[in-house]
């Protein structure tokens, strides 16, 4: 069983930055692709970014490309989301997810964290 714990959320002004972290335990971390999603109450969960197990492949949703950077430290079993130039529309609860299949994770991830709240004030 893989457990995921996110941290790093908070309140930030528009234009500011935050770095989210997600620590995984209970599995072989490099066997899993990792992704970040976000959700606003009343709306569907939205894919944000994905990174392959070896860290070579990444993808981003259009609205964050150029502002957000996903990375991972496999020695620390941690995946990060560096968020720069934050906008009010980035306000959401952010979730970390892992799945063995890189091309599947954005549709049906196997493991999820509990979420961390990000609020961007305008």
C-alpha cells in the first residue's frame, strides 16, 4: 500500500510562489509516475502536471505551462510542484497521485494523497 502526504499549501498573493511537496511511503517510488491534480469545490478534479518514474518525461496542462514545474527526488521519495506567477484562478486543493502507468495516471491514478489547500489572493 502506497501512502502519500502532501504539504506546502497556504495563502499567497497573486504573482507569488509556492512549492508543494508529496512524500510517498510503502512502495518502490521509481516504479511510479507521479502527478498533481487540483480541485475547486463544485468542479471536477483537474490534471495539472505529470512526471515519469525516472523524471525524464513531464507534461503540463496548458493553463500552468511555463509557470509550474514538476520534479522529483527519488532518493527522498518526494515529488514537488513549484508554482510561480500564481494567479487567483490557481486557488484550489492540490492532490498528489501515483500510478505505475505514466500514460494512465491522468485518467485513473491508483494512489492519492489527502490534498493541500492553495489560496491565491488578488
